C-alpha cells in the first residue's frame, strides 16, 4: 500500500484499464523506476516510508497546489475560494516585472480592514467588481481577477508561513473557426513543384495555400510538423522525432526567396547548386528515387552559407536583431547545440563531459570559439521563421479563414537540442509510448523522453509556453498530435518493454489553461488528434475549452451500441472530419483493399490474408451501403473515384466545423506516407504525392488535375451566375 500511495501522490499509475472490464497491474519495478525519474527514491521499503511521509506532510501542510487556474467567467478554484479570513494575497503579474505587485487581504477575522477602520485596499487586478468576468458565477467581493497571463501568487495566512504558486488566468475557450470550412492535409516534403530542391518547401506551401484559397475556396492547409530535425547523416526522416519543437527546420526554406539571393557575389556556385537540386527533383519525379532529405539539406546548407555572407540591409539587420531579442536564450541554446553537433555529433550524451551542461564554463568557452556557426544557425532560424510568416500571410491574403495549420509532435529526440538545453524539464531514462491494445499486443515505445510534470509546474510551465508561442506566432491553427498527452502519457523505463510501462498524469487543468491562453493571444484555432485509446472525460474536457477533436470516417461507429457506422448527424460538431491521416491508408487504398495487400506483402498481418480481406471488405461494403442509402453515391458501385467523392460528400453532411481532404486523395494515390510498425521495410516519410498509377505529381500538375477538380467540386461547388 505504501508504494501505491506514494505513486498516487506523484501521479504515477499502479494499474491501468485497456478496456472497461479489464484491469492490468503495473510491475513494482516500473513504478520504482518512474518515481526515480521524478526524483523520488522508492528503491527500498524504508525509502518508500520516508518519501511517503515527506510527500504527505508537504501535501497536508499547503494551502495551495503548485498551480492555480482561474478561468474567465467561471467560479474561483476551490483552493483560492477556501483561503481563511485575514489571508493576504500578493500577485506579481507577467507585466509587472520588478514593479510593486498587487495586494489584497481577505476580509474577516482580527485583521479585517473593515473592522479595524483602516482603508480597504484595492482588490487584486483593479476595482472590486463582485463577479469574475461576464459569467454567472459570483466571486468574493475582495476578488477581481488579474489580467490574462501566467503570474506568481503568494499568500500569507494568519499564523502560517507564506506560500507561493503559479497562477494562470485564461479565457474559457480557445478561438473558434469563424465558419465551417474545408482544406487540404499534406506532408509538405511530399509536395514537389517545378521550383523545389528535391522536396516540398515553404514556397510550395505558400503557393498551395494561395491557389487553393483563391480557386477552391479552401479555408486551411494542414501540414506535418516542421520542427528542427536532428543534424547528421543519415537523419531520421520522421517529422515526429525532431531535435527541437521550439524552432523550425531550415531544410524547408525556399532558397531563392531569401532576399540576399539576388545579391550573392558567387552566382556560379548558386547556379551549380540549383542544377544539382534539379537533378534531385528529377530523380524523385521521373526516375523512382525516394525523397532524400539529407541530400536536399546538403545542397541548401551550401547555398545558405553563401547567402549569409551577403551583408544585410539596415532594415533587414534591424529585423534580425529584433528576432534575436525576442527569442533570447532559447534561440542561443538551440543554435549552440547545432554548432556543437557539427563538431561532436548529434547526440549530446556522447559529447565531452564539460559540454553536456549548457551552462558550464566549457560550454561558454565553446560558444565563443563557435560564434560564427552559432550566428549561422540563428540566421537560418530567422529566415525560416520569416518564410513561415510569409506562408500564413499568403493563406490569409487568399481568403483563408484559418490559414496554415501547424502540427505539434508529441516529443523530441533524446539527444537533440531541446533535451540538452532543458535537461531539468525532462525525465531522463524514460520514453513515451503506448500500452498494449487490440491493435498492438506488444505496446509501443516512441523513443521520446517525456517532460517531468513537477518540473513544468516549478517553472511556471515556461517550456510549454515558449514552445506554443514559437509555433502559434506563425500559425492560423495548431494540431496537437496525441492530445491525450496533456492529461497523461505512457512512460516506458529504459531497458524495459512497452508492456512494462505505466501512465504518468499531468496537471491537465494547468496544461489546458496555458494552451488556451497562448492560443487566445495568437488568435489561433486548436485541434487535437484524439484517436485510439482515450481516457474517459478527456474529450469532454477538451471540448469544454473549445479544442476541436479529430474524427476519421472509418472509425466513426456506434461502438457502445450497434457497432454500425454513425449517421452524419450523429457526428460531433467540434472536430476536424477527414477520411484518413498520414498514418492510415489513403481513401483509394481503403476502398480497393490495397492496404491489406500491402501489409500482407510486408508480413504485417497477424491473421490469414483471406480472413483480413473478408473483414476489410465487409467493413468497406457497410460504409458504401450507407453512402448509397443517403444518396451520396449517385454513380453507383464499382467506381473507386466516385466512391472517394461520396466519402467527402458524407463529411460535408456532418456538423463538423472543419473538413480535411488528404491531398493525395485528390488524385487517387494509394500509398500511405507512413506505415506504422515498419522501418526499412517501407519508405516512410520519403514518398512524393502520386496519382493512382504511382506516378509522382507536381504541384503544378495537381492544380491542373481533372480528378482533383471533380472532387473539389463536391466541397466547393461553383455558384451559378
């Protein structure tokens, strides 16, 4: 009981339920290892007793939790409302800096100002209003909420020591889409144009947004994570295992769009690099080559080295200096990691001991020695940030209500820039994954170290806030991969299989409040990928804060009842509705059964091929039957392209606020971009968008595709004159 109680106090689960009628116990060794990663010694019974006594004493003696959340227009949190009379509250707001903080004393008791006859101080945040925001819930007369932000609250109750905590004041909901809209979902690297250097880039993204917004009435374009990748060759092609989520990857730059390009003195070198880049693109588009990110980056790195030698104009120099000032220490750390990785390799754990600490004397010396390389990587971050802003501006100028939807990966590479710069924030020796389920009996280990919930709280959620600000500043919306991670994550101790992991809880209220606050400041919509195993209450909590979910047609069934496909009117309104994602078969592959054949060829099926085909065919036939009964398949059966259109007609029948079209679906591509469970067996993250015959298609060819226009006519029919 002692270990279980200790684990509960630190948010560590000792059992979990993969289904409603099943409970699985977590091995004690896992619990001990996870607690150790949280700084709690539970290795022996005596250590457990001591740690438990300390934790219970700390929990019982505090008036406040580590973080308090005040939602505008809603009742005060219980801990704040229950403070005893005579308690003095001091709030130092984000904006106050070193200025005198706001103070108030709760009336009542021997120290009641009204009783003593002394002037009643102005309530925290301004004159007393008697209510918190516009909502119906009354608030104590002494309270008027501080401005939106992340503040520091200190309380001094009578005969008790002072306590402090983080105070997050957030709007009740994130911004919502102004109207229903449709848009494209695309893996940016896969979308090559005639101007690409071997893979899709930010110039292609801006062009796709401008064209689809103006000509197709699209309201958004959702892309894969554009986070900075781990340096080195070969690098991991997955965009979901980056070095840093805080800064973008310069491999996505459109080199010719950098203003200094036209003033480079060595044009011959640039022309030669462009010629070699054209050969890369030709190989991908016409000769069956895979997208080679490393080769693309090598060419762009050489070109950018030429461009950064071109002096900046006074205005450009001022803009760059502003960017450096805005990003501060975070950018300097990121750029220094990049510079050190060029010398010592991409895993900081293998660096000389003195360089493994970003604040050591040796690291400071290395910073001076590598100053030119640090500035180079800072400059690339600025250039990439600028082109991200250009893409969003192009989207909005084209009439898109939302614009570019960026994707936030679950975590980062254990040897990358973020884990080096923020070592105290990560649980070392742990990896995020997923428990065993009906689809994967062995569970999953994603190789991504999790944030420590206690460290996040102690920092006022600074890492999370900085991450969100960096992405949301150039986004119309944000998609959060595995959004359930705001509530809990499956931790797998190093050296153990995923089956021997456990859930560790976050302060979901605080994480949501920070997310809502930063999205409000950016004016950005937020959606979460909430597919798979979802803890009860999570979807409801997200919906209450305006975070949209993700609904994929083939998974939308009445699972608690008949098991049949959900009628369109039964779908939730607060979601992005789509037919597929990057981890799932394309719609054409699903309709034809090609995805089963592919998995069979790669040895991924767990049952005989005939059995898989029979079950998959029955599933597809049931959906096609529903589409026919609803009058959405007027062409009749046997026409795969017509069935793809029918699927999207169905999505429009639902109340979903956003309908997403997987860009490869517009031309009948049958290959998935990523096939979970494979590594070298399948070219994950390296395929260009292709047509039904597997022929790669450029952005220019997409824009002229009759098949694409026949599908998009379903979503945005032409208005009769």
